[in-house]
C-alpha cells in the first residue's frame, strides 16, 4: 500500500472485486534505497494503525484479510 497511489477507496474497490477470495493480504510500502522511481524514497509508509484500519474495512468483503 503506497500512500500516494492507493486511497482507502482503492483498497475497498479491490476487496469488493475479490469478494469470496480465501485471503487478502495488504503489504505496507517500504521505501528502499534503490527504487525504480527515486522519488518514492521520500514517501512515508502507512502507520500500523492505518494498515489495521484498512484491513478491518476490507474484511467486509474478504473476512480473512490481514496486513504485513
């Protein structure tokens, strides 16, 4: 989940699209020294609280949703 690219609505849209899936795992963005887009190194990842919130909301469509 890249904060500037993925909104709450985007995450929910994906969850709705995969309704009934066995599992939905959200992975938090982690800026690395070498990214294809250097500007991404300046993006801060979502807080743990935000990731938990997104995961809980997505459980409406995919009950087995978690984040890492």
